């Protein structure tokens, strides 16, 4: 499928399956995949390890300066690194999930992540997932999708994902974390999670990943009158 140099923005609440969907879509289209949440998680891990954030979510203002030299990046197969250290596993734990939303609500943290995303997407041809990609980071994205799924389905997905990674999650805690993050993400002052007016809604509660990808490919074919 020959498609132009476009940006595909995928936003939505926690655990709606954005990243699996975005990853597969990018692979099928030959696009770059960018996981903006991984960068917020990377900043959170850094803030925790270097004691810029307390257990009570109090963030030391020195974090702003520390970010100036933080070598947070993706490698060529989309794994997240700080310098030479792969942090892919550490950023997906419940400890990081518990503090990522307060960190992501800080305006200078958002500016730091936005700059990294723009740098990586300079040539366009990217699929990017997050909370504010279609509204703030790339308001000019040609294709915007807003994903939703029922809370039950989302909690089950996150629970299974943590189990598969060897963690021992408690279902009630998983549900509580999703609710809290959705609340903070939707109510923060700087680029809150909200659906872009020109986005397509994708409720994948009862869809397989393959069906989701076929759905969006159909949408792209229609938009650009592509016949193959
Ligand atoms: O994996 P999950 O979908 O639950 O979250 P994620 O995409 O890894 O993002 C983790 C957190 O980063 C979210 O709960 C948001 O607080 C924050 N985030 C954001 O504020 N804006 C984005 N574009 C992406 C993530």
C-alpha cells in the first residue's frame, strides 16, 4: 500500500491497546512507531531513581534542569534507553505507572517529550501513540484515531500484560491505577487527554488487533483513494 508521508496520531485512555495497535500498523505500513508514553515513563523512572520525586508525588524543581542533559532516546528497534542503558522493562512496572501521570502533568516535562517526538518525526511517516498527539503534539496529523474500550476489558489487558512480564499484580490495584491515571490525564491543565474533533473513534472492546488494523487501512485507502 503506497501511502504519502503522513503522521498517524493515536490517542486514548490507558490500556486501550494503543501501543500494540500502533506498533503493528507502523510495521504494516513501513512507518516508524513512536511511543510517547515510553518517554513519560522514562522521565518518571529517572525522577524516581535520582530522587526528584517523593512518594507523595512532590517533584523537585531541579528536575527541569536535569532534563536538559537527560539522554533519553529510542534505539532502532523502538526500545527506550537512557544513554546506553535499556530501560524498557523498568518503565513498564506498577511503580512507574503509579507516578507517571503527575510527572506528565508538568509543563516542562511535556515540552521535553514534545521536542523529542518532533525530532524523531522530522521526516513524518510515523505512527505515534499517546494522550495528546492529535490535539497538541501534531495537531496537523493527517489521520487521527481516538481509542476507547470498556474499563473491564482495559483492566484485564493491563493485568495480563503485567503477568506476562513476570509481575504479580492485584486486579483492584490495576483498576485503581487506570482510573487515577485517566482522571489526572483528563483533568490536567497542560494538554489534557481529550478527543480531537477531527479524530475517528475506535472502540476495540470487541475487536481483534487484526480487525483494528484492517479498519484503519480501509480508512486510509478511502482518504487517499488507494486501490491496492
Ligand atoms: O500504557 P498506557 O497506555 O497505560 O500508558 P502510556 O501510553 O505508557 O503512558 C503512560 C502515561 O504517560 C499516561 O498515563 C499519561 O500520564 C502520560 N502520557 C501523556 O501524558 N501524554 C502522552 N502523549 C503519552 C503519555
